[in-house]
C-alpha cells in the first residue's frame, strides 16, 4: 500500500531544486555531499557543468568552449542552456543542488523562468549562516603538521608540546598563507556583498532557509536535512 502511494507521489512531483549558499569555510561541500547521499540529489556547480558540457560537445557546450578559449566570460544564456540540458538528463531525476549559480538576481530570474518551463521552482535556497568574527578566529587559527598532515588549531586543538606534532613528532607546522585573519575577513565581506541581493530575492519568494552553520558538522547536517525535507514535502 505504502509503496504504491510513494510511486504515485514521485510520478506527480517535480524533482526538488535547491540552492546552497554559504561563505568559504562554512562547510558547503560537506553538506552538499550529505544531501547527495541522503536524498539522491546531484550537486551541480557551474564549473563542473561547463566542463561537462564542453566535453560532451553539446550545442551550448560548443558555445561555452568558444567563449572560454577567447578568455571571455560565459554568458547567462549559455549557462542557462547548459542547465536546461542537465536538468532534463536522467541522473538528475531525484533533484539537484545548485552551487555557484545563480550569483546575481538577473541570473536568479532567468533560472526561475527556466524552471517554470518544466513546472519546477526553487524549493529552497539554503543559506549557511556564520558568525563572521568566530569564523575568522576558526579559520585563521588553523595549521597542520607539514610531515603527516595532522590538523591543529591555536585555540581548539593545540599539540601537547608547542610546535611538535602529537602524531609523528615532527616540528614542521605549516599555515596556509590565505588563512590569515585579514584575508579571511576580506573573503567573508566579499561573500556577503555578492550574496545579499540573492538572500533578499529568495526571502521575498518564501524560499529562503537560514541555517546556523556554526555548530558541528552533524548538527548542521540534521538542520539542513530537516529544511530540505520540509521544503520538498508537497
Ligand atoms: Zn605530524
């Protein structure tokens, strides 16, 4: 009984389309992989989409290839055309998570029009929200053992002996140069500036889901799952 009901639901429902928004360091990749595993969704990042379309040699892929080879930016029209092809392919039948597109409200409008063609819409724009100051502290405090790769942190995970790896005993700690406080703060500011109009756009349409992304990976995954389940329940 339950089975036939499920089948009927699947047949009548358009597959969910989600957008994942979040600054670098918020764990967007981890959450996307969790959603892929749990719901069979496929993550579509703009870079992967373009590369695949070019490799496949589709009409839109050829157009994209030409622009990229001349060093230009691929137009919204081409990206939308590639996305149209991709959303019609069988592997996205359970739904998709868009990552990196849309970036502007113009793109968001074009995307809404594309989805409307097949009776779809953005079911949820999931915004992983971080506390900027805590985020700077978290990222800027990271370092790793240059020998074995063990991760450490100035506040959260210090080695027993300062500068000496607990695991392998080497004293060759490394910090990524782009993990300093100033660079992290700049990255966050750029993210907020770029994303603010999109947040407003999806908030107005009742599709925005704000998720506190400062907890543990599991806590965030639970909240994200709940939001997705809610958004895709018809
Ligand atoms: Zn080590």
